[in-house]
C-alpha cells in the first residue's frame, strides 16, 4: 500500500484508464481505481484495499450499469487479460473485452517472468475511441461536403455550358437577323434608288417639254397679248423651279446606286 501500489496509481489516465498488477492466479496485486464501485457491487468489504482480495473475473454483464451477474463470482471466468497472464503471455486487445467490473475496455498487458507477475493497462473502449469516432465523423462530413461540392461544380459546369450554348445560338440568330436586315435594307435602298431615278426621269421629260414650249411661245413671230405672255412666263418660271428641285433627287439616286455597287 505504501510503495508498490502508488507506482501503478501514477499510471491512471483519463476518466477510466488504470494500470494494475495481476499474479498468475488472476488476483490483483495493486489497488483498483474503482474500489468504491467494487464495494457497492459486494466484491470488496473495505473500499480501500482491493489488492490481494479481488480476482480479475468477467461477470458477463456491466456491473457499473446496475446489471446483476448470473453466476457467482467464483464461477465466473477470468477476463481476457487475466487468462493470458495466468498462462505467462503478454498481449493486447483493441477490439474490446470485459474487465473485472464487466465494463467493456481495450488494453495491453505484459508478463514479467523475473518479477513473477503481470502488468495490465486498460481504458474504457468508448473513451479510448472517442477521438477516433470524432475523426471518422470529421472525415465523413468532409467527404459528404466534398461530394456536394463536386456535384455543385458539375451542375455549375452544366449550367455554364447550357448558357454558353444558348448565347451561341442567340449570337447566330442575331447574326442571321443582321444579315437578313442588311439584305432587306439593301433591297429597300435599291428600290428607293430605282424609284427616285424613275421619278426623276418621268418628271424631267414633261417639264423639259413644258419649259421648251413656253420658251417657243415667248419667241413666237406673232406677238401675244401681254396677259398671255405673263402667264407663259409664269409657266416657264415654275417649270424651271420644279426642274431645279428634281435635279438633286436625280443626283441622290445616282449616288445611292454607286454606293450600293461598292
């Protein structure tokens, strides 16, 4: 109690981790971390002295959870660790086994032939793997987020491709529409030029005749009355004015025709 036991008490860790010594009969040679629990279970009279009094036997149930063992303590098998140590073997078990209270633990143990006893270190399985569970959850969440990110990127890629294809179709339609509009504009411009040219020609011919005849009437051998001469002068003047208005139209039609050819 004064020298041997405290060596193992220093190796206790976490909420359930403990290290203790076991002889070749499976009896604890050092104090248990759970003396008070053992006293409650009826396995220990004095909650301060588990050494040399408690055997590392598997009750088959978890006494710490209030479950009751079906077999008497002396009929219960030794724990996975104690069985190995009674055979002088070292080992470990990370899959989980019941310790002397019935709680599921993971542990490692070594048999020291020179000292003649074994040393075991155990910790509750849930506590031992809590970080592993957190890591698994983190990896799982990260994998899910990665998959979602990939799916999102794929949908974004598809949406961009669809938008690009749609923009391409719109660009082709706009180009075709522009070409069609240009053709229609050229046709309309050509029709306008033809109309102006035809109108200019059709108007110039009778106007030239009117102007010519008005000049002949003014130069007639037989003098005309003043009133008739005044009217003939007005005809000549207005005809010349109309001709001056038609001439720019004819020039415009000619210029449009040249530009259309270019």
